[in-house]
C-alpha cells in the first residue's frame, strides 16, 4: 500500500535528482567520467565572483547559465555504458547571460568573463569546453542585484551539497582511498551501482583536486580491486575545487586546449 509518507519521499527524491541537472562528460570518450551539471555551474559562478584568477571579472554578474554539447552530431560513444541522463563525450558549449556596470565597454568585460569561464571549466574541472557564448542582458547601477535564472536572485554560490556515505565493499573502499576523493555520495543510483559487466561509482572531489584527474584515478583503482575487469564509470556529484579564501589549486596545462570561440550572435 502506498502511503503519503512514501509518496512524499519518492517525490523529494525525484526533485533532488532533477535538481542535479544532466551529467556532463569529463574528458574524452576513454575517460568514462561525468560531472553533474549543478556542481559544474556552481564552480563556474564562483570563478566569476573571484578576481584572483582573472582580475576584474567580478564586475560581471552571471544570470542564466547552461552547458551543452557544441555539436551533438559530433559526439562519440564512450568507453563505458552511458549512465542515465548523461551527455555523450564531445566538445561542450557554455551559454551564459550577464549584467555589468557601465564603467568599461561590455566587450572588455565579456572577454574577461569568457576567460574565467573557460579556464575554470577546462583547467579546474576537466570539461572539454570549446565555445563560450555570452549575452549581455543589462547594465548595473551601484547596489543593483541582477535577476538570476529564475527571474529572482542569482543562484547561490555556497559549497556544493553532497551527502557523505561510508564505503562498503571492495569497489567503494578502493574508490574512497584514492587521493582527491572527499567522500562517496548516493545522489543518483547509490554509492556503487553494480551490474554483471559494469560498475558506477558516485563521489565528491576534495579541494585542490581536479575532478577529471580524480575520476581517472578512481577508475584505475576500482578496476584493479574487482575481478573480471568490468567497465567502470565515475559520477562526480559534488566539487570543492578551491578552499574558500585560500590559494587557487594547481591547474593542468592548457597548451593543447584551443581557446574558446564566441558565437556570432554574442560577445
């Protein structure tokens, strides 16, 4: 018999899962890793609010923010089965609205904003972003607070949510022992989702560690800990890229990463 309590619990679980957004591919087809959209956009907003990486970028305030495949037809088949609601590996596009003061030309502010978004996505998170499409939605006066994606206030930029789960079983213990894993989570299908030929592990990354690098290490550790060499996928559901108020973490070299392009319709 279905009770009001069980129905409410199911509804809350669905809302919580939908609130995470889609799963964005980390790295390329061989990496078998994904990052929840909510965690990615939260880090991008923090990057824009922080002048340490790109001086002057905090003069812009983000509104709506979306990450999608730059060319869905060019997406490739991943090395592991695609998790539910996950985008296939491929180049990504960031689309963002912003408001800024009138102290500098909007193209100058947009260039800073594009640089901050691109560096955070590629160097700090490991997303393969190749395009950043910006649209100015207004000018700010002193003391103005621009509307956020819901038409009210901007999205919160506090620490990402993530419920820590104690590791149980060989795959979970192997994943939890990898440097850079802050804790295991169960935001989607449980901490470790096991099928006969595949395993999915959910986790949060610790401050100072690039999610893509952590995910790669976790895949290696879990594969070694389980017999039969199953396909291992890693879902990063929470990210703590930098200690608040501390130094920025080391970033991977971007020498082989193309500069982001702008849409002809934006800045």
